[in-house]
C-alpha cells in the first residue's frame, strides 16, 4: 500500500523520485510510468514529498528523520491509476538546494554545498541507489550537482514554458496552451459582444512559446513576447503600438479583439519600471510590475487622446489555472514516454543524463554536459527563434487577420 514501510526487494537498493518547481499537466503520467517500470522489475520506489524541502534538512539526527507517509511514499501498483489526474501526486516545492553553487569549486565548499550533501546522505540512508528528478532549469542544475556528488541521477524535463534545450516539447505545454486557448476564446466572445479589447498576459518567464501558441489558437490580433523586443521594454512604446493597432482595425471595420503578451516582458523593463520584489528563491514577482494593467490603461488613454472616443481595454492574466488543467492525451502519452524513458536509461546505466524524445516519441538520452555550461553551471534557455516558422506564423495570423 502507498505510504507503507518497505525495505526493497530482499533489502536491495531502491530508486528515489523527486518533483520540484511549479505544477505541469501530465506530471502524474510521468510519475506513474516511471514507477511502474521499476516496480515491474522488482525495484522499490520511494517518492519523496514536497520536492527537496525535506531531504535538504537531513543530518542523520532524530529531528531530521524521514517517515514513510509523512515525508515520502513507498509506491506500489496503485500508482497505475493516477496517469490522468490533475496536480502532482508527490506534491512539490521550490526548494533550491544548489542555489549557492556557482562553480565546480563551490561543490567542494562545505557551506555552499551543505544542502546538496544532506540530500545525498539522506537518500543513501534510506537505501536509495539512484534518483529521478522532475523539474525545470533549477532542478536540472540540482540533478547535475547531485550526480557530481556521487548520487547516480536521471532528469526528466518539466516546464510548461517549453524553453528546455534538448527536447522539442515538454509535457504539459500543449495542455497549458489548450487551457489558455479556451479562456482566450471566451474573452474574445465577450470582446466581440461589447466592442471592447482584452489585453491578456500569459505565462512564460523567459520565452514566448505559450504566448505565441495560445495567441494563434485563440485568434489574437497581436502577440508579443520578449523575443520580439530588442533591448529594454518601453511600456509607452508598446501602448502606442496597441492604440495604433486598435485604430487601424476600426478603420477596417473591426471594433474588438484580443492582444496577447508574455509575462516575461516584465523582465525586460528598464530600471525605472522593473519590479523590485523577489520571492524566497530570488525570482522577480512579475505580477508586481502590473505590466498588463498598466499597458491596458495606457493604451485606452492614448486611444482617447488620438480619436476623442472611449475604448474599453480590459487587462487579464491567465496563469496558474493552466498549470493544473486536465492533461490532454498528447501530454499523457508524452509524459508516460518520458517516465518510461527514465527507467530505460536506468536499465542502460545512462546516469548524468536527461530523458528526451525525438521523432515518434523515440527515447533519447541527453548528457547533462550538453545542457549545462561547464564553467558557470547554468542551464541553457531555448527561446523562440525569430527565423522559426512559429514566429512567422504568429505574425502572419495577427492583424489584419486576427
């Protein structure tokens, strides 16, 4: 039974699983498929709860002791029923135990690498001989550190932003796009009914993948992300662009529409406009910039200034609701293949690698060395190339057709 005490087959080594960072649709398909691969071959699986937040406090003392059911789950065949469930079966956190490590030398520094070493010790104390990590770029960095510290590690890429090197589509991305599209089409119907505009901010801290794909699917008349902008983002220039767009569309007989922007534009604001507040992990609170609301107000004011008329421009953010939407079949299959791929890499002894797929979901191993800068230990971010056909498509389907 899940959560029961278990020592593994004949006391043999077990595999640990950790999910870290924000939710993504089909997370449970990954967890289920990976766990079943090991269980079917008689290998015990411990699913550690709440990311690294519990493991990083391990010091071998009574107070840091991890308990089954409270700190980790012993997975069994019942895991096969969760593939289409929302949320994250193992729960998650944004604990970032490798935050202080910025070079290979830092791994030798006991104070900077103490949380990472605590995780390795805690895993070994529980009979874990290999670790599967699921998460974004910070989790990939942590996986690399743990591998370098002697814990054989395999990583499964997770981000609905789809900005990972080494894989074409990350699980949950298309569900997030599908969820955003449905919301956008509802807003478009509202806009059409009231001769108004919605200026919608979508997720994507660094890259415009969700904004471009959802904007195309949601029939937006303008779609903008960080990839569209050289240098700093100027809110006044953007508002002028949007006001001009609305005026030009009105001359063509179009009195309503959607404009989509990516939240990551806030990261490109000049110093005078940038939000100052950050979370516990150093990430800027883009919502504090209120870029969407500010742009909507500026656009409406410029429209009135240039035409003498009033046009309602409604700000709207679509974000967290896309992260736990019911996974579409594509993401369930993709997530299942990535989970199964993690087991396959384990069988082949391909540690220090990320699971990827290519062509018709053929499993591929991508070494950490191909994804992480050897000097800075930073991961690579995959933006939407301006020369790509997706970038051209979003422009081709914007005004006047959008």
